[in-house]
């Protein structure tokens, strides 16, 4: 897959907030409705590199920094909001616009401090995404979540109780058919090794132990210091699309972009 470099991103789930207000959008980022005529790639064709504001050292540190960790199955993926600097640009025109993917999750297990958070309904997380032309891209090692697959997500709250943000591009682990975890952290990193040293059976035991604040373990991890939050809202968007055009935005297989939605 070709690669592209974004010169300066903050944490992808808390980088640049926009605020939905009556009659418009505040915060310097325009929000546009998804265009019906727009065609969107079914798979990412470009890897965009982002620098995370926080580097987690272990699965325990990422867990205690997160509000909750959920085990969930992806039940649907649909085009999400479009954000960008150009309010007037039409789909396909040159623009800083980028479009998110709305990923619907059916939560089967949830872990949080003293079980404060319950997830009785399907929830939605936001992933990136498509550029203004509908070409798909993923950020860092965080591949697109797939309908029918199970994952662990390390989450942060938003102002909408049914919408959550993944804490960073390292905050997801795919669960394979044998219960092993495959982290979205950089392969070979300390965090990836920490996550993958557990499986879906023994990690919950560890999570319950460190989330029990009434009886904290002696080896309780120290939460990472997260950047100050921006204006409230589920918004949070990439700062920019790549400043230089990637070497190739196509799959090189002669295929055309595939319309969405893609859901079960």
C-alpha cells in the first residue's frame, strides 16, 4: 500500500475539535453532509503517517488512561461526516475536506473503573477515512475495521453517549478466531508486545484488577498525561490532509472506487 506523510497531526481522536451549534459549525472546521453522488473506495489505498501526542508504554497504562475498554463486533460501516477548510467545495474538487467512517459496534463486554460505564445499545466510533476524491486512507497501523470482526477498543468519551473515540491509533486490537490479540500499535513496539502478550481470556482478568479502584493493585499503572481537551463534541478531526500528493492513490489493479455503505 502506498504511503503518505502528514507533517503534523495531534492525537487522531482528539486533535482538532469542531462544535456543532445551531445554524452552523464553530471551531474553524466546516462540516458538510455526505454527498449521495460521491463514490468511496471500499478499501484504504494509502497509509497516512501521524505522530501521536502520547506514546503508551504498556496495555495497562493505555487502559487506565482510557475511560473504558470494550470488546465489540462491528455490525456496520457507513460514510460519516465530512470535515475540511472549504465549505463550498463539491465532492471531487480540490479541497482539504476529508470524510470519516462511522463504525457501529455491538458491545459484548465492557471494562471501566468500578464498572461505571455500561453499553446497553450499539455505539459508534469514528475512523478515517476518505479524501476529497473518495480515495481511501488509513492512519498509521490502524487498518479499517471490518464488518463481522471482533476487536478490543480503548475508548474516550464524547458529548454523545452513543459515540465514542478510540484513544489513539494504537487503541485497537483485533481478536482472531483463536482469541489472540493483534494490536494496531507499531509492530515490534513495547506497546504492541504488551498487548499481544495477553489473549482475550486473560486480558479481562488484568483489566478488572486495575479498574478496581477500591482495591488497586500494588503495581497499578500510572495514567499517561493526555493533551488538554478542545471544545466539547464528538467531532475531533485530522488537522489536514497530506501536503504533498501521495505517489499513487490507486490500487493499480484497474478497479474503480466502490460506493458505500458496506454493512451487514
